[in-house]
C-alpha cells in the first residue's frame, strides 16, 4: 500500500466506503460522485499507477471481476446498458493515479456522456498506422 494514495487507503479499509465486493486482491466500492445510479469502482488493493504498471495476473483478475460484476449489477439494477471505463494518463482523463476500473450502469435518457466525436482518417493514413502498430 502506498501511504499517499487515497485509492490504496479506500481499497484497504483505511477509510469507510460503500463496498459492494471484496476479495484478497480487490475492493469494489460505489463511486462517491457517480455518473449514474450504481456507478462503482474496481480498485486493486496493491498500488499500480496505471495499466502500464499493472501486473498481468492482476489485470486478468480485474477484467474477470468486471465481467462478473457487470452481469450482477445489470440484473440487480435492471439497467439498459453498461460501460466499463479505464483511463490511463492525464490526457486520457485519469485523475487518481492508482489503476481502477469504472463500472457504469446505463439507463435510457440518463444524460451520462461517455462518448467521443469520431474522426475521418484517410485510407492511406489507416494503412500507415496499421503498419506501424502491427505486432
């Protein structure tokens, strides 16, 4: 646990939370400033700043947990859709530098805005980008 990290403290029970799930690796708490009803955070108990630092085994567990909780929450909340959001870096909207995943139930006309304006790259640009990124 990193002493100056608020999410380390939340995940490890230093502060009281509205926890909906806990195991040896993660705490899942309701977001204090939710986008929609039921918005929750999956927070690893161990500190990782972002996805680049995240241990691969923990990453696998996080995504399995996200799938399990999305199904559970969708059934319990009777929501119309679901966003799973994970930001890395300030430019991507990360404000707390401890890896976490947002579980955001969606409801018709909920006015939560989690979208982007599509761009229109040229076919040539796409082919060049494809060459650059291919593994």
